[in-house]
């Protein structure tokens, strides 16, 4: 059943959402996409969830991309529906109003890399491999890869990886700026949770506005970007969290932010 395709764990403001098709290398079939979409839409309005970690079940794969066995039986119209669904889902993840960390524990190919690209921070096991391999199947990345990869690592290198469909290991991914950090496989979730804990120390409204300003500002010229930043800043000024931050600094204690 679709609801069994996601494993969800919550702990102190952090929700870990695990793609749960390990026998299929966590490939994205329609049911998994729809289950993940429903979960992401629910998280948007959960004030008690402040950081999201997306992981893959098992030891071999974060996500092997589209379920090609399912794809083989699709009509042209169904393929278009699939691409529409996955592209919109990954955009929802990119625009989610809280930070999202990808825990890349193994193979992340095609849509798997595109899922990681839609996240804000990528932490990989040193056994991981990533790549946009679609051109080797005579198609192209269709869930944001042609747009997010060059914005992240630069146009020339992104073209090289997409044109060749070449995989990169975790160390090269780190050198390229494709991932933020590399950890031993048995320490991957600890690294992700440590990052989440550091993020939890920041104000929720500030995080939401900082993410919005970065994402939207990068898509325009710097003058407009600075205006976006200013408007995002103004939203934080009347908040109780801002006053709490000042009080905590003055009183030399840790602030207790409530997202208000």
C-alpha cells in the first residue's frame, strides 16, 4: 500500500521521512510519489516540525530514480503525468517553508539526484554515488535536474555530467559542491541529526524567511534580490521570537523560540 512506502519518524522538531522500497532501491513509482507529496503538503502546516530529513531505506540506495519497470508499461500520456507529478513534488520540497536535509546513503541516480537537489542541504555517506543518467536512456532529466544542477555547481560542469550521464562518487560530489558533507555510512544519520540540531537553535520564522530570500533572490538580479531580502527581514521584526532572541542574548541563556 502507498502508506507503507514511507517510514516516518518524529523527534523534537525533526521529522525523518524515509523512502521505503529497499528491494526496488527506493525507486519512485506513482504510489511513492503520491505518498511523499501528501506528506510534504502536511508538513508545510505542521508548526511542530521545524526540520525535515529525507532518507532512503536499506544500505544500497537513497533513490535509484524512476521505477523503470513501472515506466515500461506506461502510455505516453501516463509518462507525461508522471513527469508532471514528480516535477511539481520536487518543487514543493524546494519551496517547503522549513529546511530539508537529504541523507544520501547510497546510489542516487536520475530522479534520486534530482530529489537531493530539491533539498536544501545534502549529506552523503562516503559510499554514495550520484548522477543524472537520463541521456543514456535517450531522455533528459525531467524533475528539475537541468535547472538545479547548473545553479548549484555551475553551467559547464553540469553540462558535462548531464551530457555524459556520468556518476560521481561522494568525494567528487563534495569537491563539486553537490553535497555539503561526507560521512561514514554508519554515521550518516548522526551527521544529519547533528545538522538538524544546529538548525533547531535558530528561529523558525527567520529560517523560513531566509530560505525564501535565498531561493527567490537567486532567480533575479541583485537589486531585486536585495529588495526580497529586505521584505523578508521586515517579517521577522514584529515577532516574539526576535524579542526572545534579544532577551536571551542579554541574559546569557539559550533562546526558546516558538515560531511566533
